[in-house]
RNA sequence: GGGCCCGUAGCCUAGUACGGAUUAAGGUGUCGGCCUUCGGAGCCGGAGAUCGUGGGUUCAAAUCCCACCGGGCCCGCCA
């Protein structure tokens, strides 16, 4: 017999048994919803119901008395996996699984389904777009931004395994002013070929250019302040200039040649800021030279991103350029439609979107989890000069996404929650309520560095590449120390998947709503609760199976009676439920936790109980099957979060 | 000022959506053990927690409600 969800099957049996008993003994009570809880202790069985506390109130009896009646009325003979049902505590009903049958069912199912085990398919498969990463092509991806692709990719993976048709999208935000800044600097340098990894190369140009342009702008602002004799303005501007001058000094020291050249070239322009604005406008208008230039420098940077993402095995199905939506009619069409809706008004010559009014008229506040008294701020849709703003363009982009998917999940930092809410409300305003309902902002909390704030403008950041390099280097040292007998090639390959796995794990492991403080210690952790730990445990399981060098022929599952063995079987049987939950509630960190807990338990198991040299051949066979099952499930779990499950390390 | 998120041993984290069992679960660090058979990236044991604070709801609260405190983020004709 094979079950794709052994624990789920047991749960269903218990629910049915209990429902029948209630119907039989208490026909006057209308069928309550039955939810079963995991027990705190294996001695209380595997599932428990506390329904008697509710029933007791209605019946005006003691919970334990009700429990006793119900237990007596339960006919377990018509069920397969229920060994016994007992009443306990103040009024619990505890269900005990028949371990002989359950172990056989679980282990045989895993053996049969193998690398498909656990991935229960949804009854409602959908086309889903997961947009993630979407780092602006201005500078290398830094560690604060790297949490995004790690979460996004894990989400895409689990949804895919769930049976959805997932498409991973990268939104290239090339329309902002910042893109024009870097393009301007790049142009001034004569469009040089990168002398290093392209995104790092572009990043330096961006940082230095933006600093020089800012200083130039502030100096002109100071002249104005002097001319109009505004002391207040003068003090403020001077302060800003001082700040930027210190950044400039830092940059000059770090990149002396680049700094000198850019300073000379930018100095040729009377008003660099005006040049940049002109470039920006030309780009939005689709002027060919501007297009050529900005696309060229953006592409350069994206090439660097692709290299980085290839290292961590993250890829994308679609690269969506924001500019394409501006150049086509899509953005202007959305604007037109919004303009004619009752939710857009003009104020001081600019178009404003009244998100609050939408929420009120469509009565969305409680649905969106907002308090009735909270007033949602308006959103500016268009500048006075007729150019559009980021969120406006995002509305067009989102509609385009819904043209090819039923559900859209945006992996975007929680600092953009308001903008994402306004975007959702714009969809309602446009009459696309169904889209809005299937529009998910997967918000995650920030990664911060202890000590200082990351600032891409200042060039103060730890790049994701650096973190990966360091992790692989550290892993190499570890492998060399622990397994000196391995060949150089093996060591390098192991160091790579261990180091990268460690980083992926560290960024996925924490609940996405919680902030993460980046420390090297966290990411380079190779001990318990890390990818290397789970990987190592997986390799040990493989090692035992290798050493046994035989297929278990007569496993006697009833001999797996040790508490540890039973707990392991329960863990394995619960993998499908865990997977379903992680997928439905978008909690990739659950997978990491599960893998770690399974590794923990397995480590304890094989340290305490001999597998190959067990007392009897039948027991040894049973433990071998158990070990196989653990190896398979650990492999499947690691796979879900994009981590290699090695046979040796 | 308004809104959102976070607050669990020295440090890091699970549990919170859906309230349940005398003892709130791991890790790290700390103290003490383990070449015992399958790889010590490991295993076993000890100490270590007013679950931010105060109220409330409930037979039952880390979990739900209210108020407050601490930290972060957002409230741009930036993205």
C-alpha cells in the first residue's frame, strides 16, 4: 500500500472516527468542525482532540465525562491506522497510531515514491508569476538585497513542486533617474569595457558619478541661497555639501583614477544635473541614442547579476523592462483609464489617485486588514511635466502580468508595503477586483549590518559576491581540515555547494517577517542548524547505506519500536503536511526547520542504535529502510530550498 | 502626528494564521562527559526564560482583544 501523505491519512481516519462517534452519541448536536492537534508528547498518542471542552459546555457536563462517552462510541475496527483511542487529562481524546501498519505504510510509500515523496499536488493548479530580486541595475547586489532572491527562489520552487505553473520574473527598473546617472557617467568615460565583473564595474561608476553630480548640484544651490540671502537655506546646503565632500574623499581614495577622470569629464558640463534629466526624459520618450546608451549600461550590470545568480542556482524565465511599458502604450492606457475613474483628481497640476476613496467605496478595509479609521494616503500618478512615476508604471506592469497568470506574487521588501497597497487598490479602481484578490505582496523584513547602515549611494555595502566567496573559502578550509584525503577537485566542488548552501540556508531560515542582522557568524555557520549540518547528516546516511551494501530484503517494521525510531517515522510521515502548509502559507523557512529537525533526530538515532549490526537481520533491514527513507526525505527537503544533498563531503 | 512590522534564556531562533495537557522547544555560548560499532561538520548530560509591560476574554493565553513601552520601516512630482 502506498500513501502520498501517510500522516494526513491517519488524521483523516481520526477525524472521521470522531465525527461518527459524535453523530451517534450526540445526535442533537449539530456536527462541529473537528480539528485535531499534535500531542505534546508521544505518550499521549499522535493526535488529540479538545472538542469535549466545547461539547461539555453545551451539554452541561464535565469534559472528561463527554470524552469517555465518545471514546466508547468510537468504532476503530472500520479504520486501518488507529490502534487505540483513549480519554485523558481534563477531557482530551487521544488517538494512537498503529505503528506496525503505520511504519510499513510510511516507509514503503517513501521507498516507492522516492524523490516525488511529499510533494502533494494541489487540486487547483494555477499559473503563478513570482517576481523577485528586481535589483536596480546600478551596482552589485548587496547582502541586504540578497534575501530577496533566496526567498523568491524558494517560493517559486515550492509552488512548482505543489503543481503550479510558475514563472520567475525579474523587473528591470531602468526608467528611474538613477539609471540616467550611471549612464551619464558611463558615457563620459567613453563607454569603457569592464575591467572586472561587470556589475562591480558599473557600481563604481554609479557611486562616483552620483557623488560628483550631487556636489555640483549642491554648489549651485548654495549660490542661489547666497543670492537670495537665505541664511537658513545656506546653512542646510553647506551641511549637505560637507557630508558629500567626505564621501567624495573616501571615493577618491578608493578609486583614484576613476575619480579623477570622472571629475574632469563631468566638470566639462555646465550643469550635469540638467544633462541627466534630459537623458532621463529622452529615454522615456524612446529616443534612439538614449535607448542605446541606457540599455547598454543596464545590460552590462545585469550580466553581472546573472553570473552571481548562476552561482546560487537561481534563474529567471522573464526579464521585464520597465521602459518597455513606457514605450508601448500600456502605461498611457492605464493612465487614461484611471483618469476617467472617479478616483483620480488633479491637485496643483498633478494627477492624484485617491486610494482611500477606493477602499471606502468597495468596502475593502477589513478585507485588507486595515482599521476603518485609518486613512490611506493618496498616490501621485504623474509629474507636472507629464512623466510617470514608479507605482503608476507598476500598475501597467501588473496588468500585463495578469494577462499571463492567475496569480501574482511580488517578493518586495516591506518598506514598500504602502506602494503595494496603493497598487492593489488601483486594480480595484480599474475594475480588476479579481486580479487584486490574487495579487500578493510577499513582504520581508530588512537585513541590516550591525554598526553601520548600508548605503549604495555611499558605496557602503557588503556585496553578495563577497559573501559567497568568503563562504566558499571557509568551506574549503573546513573540507581540507576534515577530509584531507579527498582530491583537490573534490574539495573544490564540496566547498562550493557547502559554502553556497550555507548562505542560502541562512537567508531562508528566518521567518521572512522578522528582521535579520547580518553577521558573518550567522552565514558561515557550519554547525547545527545550517545547510552544512543537514548536508553532512545526509552524507552520513548515504555512507551507512553504502557500507551496508545490500538491499534490505525482509524488513520487520514491527521491530522499529524504539521511541526514537517512532519519532523519526512520524517526522517522515509528516513531511507532506509540512510541505503543503509551507506552500499554502508561503513559509519557505518551515522547510529549513523541518530538514534541521530531521537531521537532529537522525543523528541521535544512528549514534544510539546500530543499523548494520543490529541484533537481527530483520531489524537491521528495517533500520536500513528507515535510513533510506530519511536520506530521501532530507534530499527532497533540501531540494525545495535549492540546496545540494551530497553523498559525500 | 498616522500606519505597518518586530520584541521568547547572555546571543540566535521555533512555536503565534487555527488558544489546549504536569516540564515553553532547539541552537550558540558556558560547565562536565564520549576514539562504543556505521565518517567527531557528531553524540550524551548540567546550569540558563518575569514568552517586552499592564489589563481583559476563556475551563484553558507565548498564541485572541485593549492600552502602553522599546526597536525598525513607511507616510516624495524617489524607486
